């Protein structure tokens, strides 16, 4: 690991879950802890990069020398990401577990208990990384894919469909990796190659992934 791999580069990372309000006291979210994104932010800063970390609601301290922007909803994460990409960045890493859908309407007041069955209508959220990868100021774009089956083929599909430069994929069907764990194992795929990063701490995995990104970015 070289400490000047990303000197002079601006790296942007999304991390954590998003929170989609149903009413003033309820929301939809997921189990993302944000640990992988925060570990990557720390590793990128150690590699000399200027780092912007766009974080959903997580209980993690901000790594040293990292500029953190807190967001709540997917729409806020999307707008913040677009603003940062518009201003210019070199590498964009999307680790956030963005909610795929949000309630179509957010009630102004707490929804009251009433009938036996009620319905919640959802609408699709914008795909942040796909928008970043199609931007005219497109940075080197790296996605994540957490899968429980056919891990590699689903990841390859996302690499192509979202027009990414690289995708890091992990199998979250086991309990020793991925969501909320301190460890992770990744298969990193790019057009024309791949590398397996075997089970290690998220901090070690982050350093290896940052090194791989820096090498591919230079190419
Ligand atoms: O399609 P899927 O959600 O599995 O793709 C995962 C990748 O896409 C991750 O890098 C995630 O951060 C990103 N993503 C995003 N915006 C969304 C959904 C996913 O940036 N609305």
C-alpha cells in the first residue's frame, strides 16, 4: 500500500442506508451499517486523496481528513452526489445501500391505526451511480453489489447496465461477511479482468480495493 497512490485526486464515496419517510415518525430503511464505505474513506485519505463522504444515517465517527456530508433520503443523496460530480471529482465509489423505493407520499401527520389492512404505495428512487456514470463530467465509477445468489453474473450485469468502470461484489447470504460485519470478502470485476480479495477485516479489504482502484484509474 503506497501512501501517495491518490495524492491530488478527489474521491467521493456514498455510504450507509437511506431513510425514506412514511410519516413524521416512521420510515423505510435497510440493514446497511456504513462500515465498508467509512473504511474506504479512511483508506482513500491515507492514500493521499481529498475525500468527500456522503453518508446516510449511521452511527460511525468521521475518519480523519475526510469531509462528511450527512443525508437522509435517497433523493438527498442523489442531489448531493450530482452537485459534487458537477463540481468535479476523479473517483466515485458507491457503497451506499440506497432504498430502491420510497413512499409515494409522506403523510404530514402520524398515520392513525384504522382498518385491518392498509396499503403503502411506493415509487422508484433515482439510481445514483447510474446517473454519475452517465454524467458528462463522469469520474472513474465504482459500484458495489451485495447478492445472495448468482453473485458474479448479477454483478457483471450491473457493471454493464450501469456503465461502471469496476464493481465490487460480495455474497451476503452468509453471516460472516457484508452487512454490519467487521469482515468482508470481495470479488472485484472490471471490463476484461477480476480479482478476488479473500476474507479480511473491512479495513484491510478497503486498503486493497483502494490500491486496485488507483491502478485501474491510472490505466
Ligand atoms: O442495483 P443495485 O442496487 O444492486 O446496485 C448496487 C450499486 O448501485 C451500489 O453501488 C449502490 O450504491 C448503487 N445504487 C445507487 N443508487 C440506487 C441504487 C443503487 O447508487 N438508487
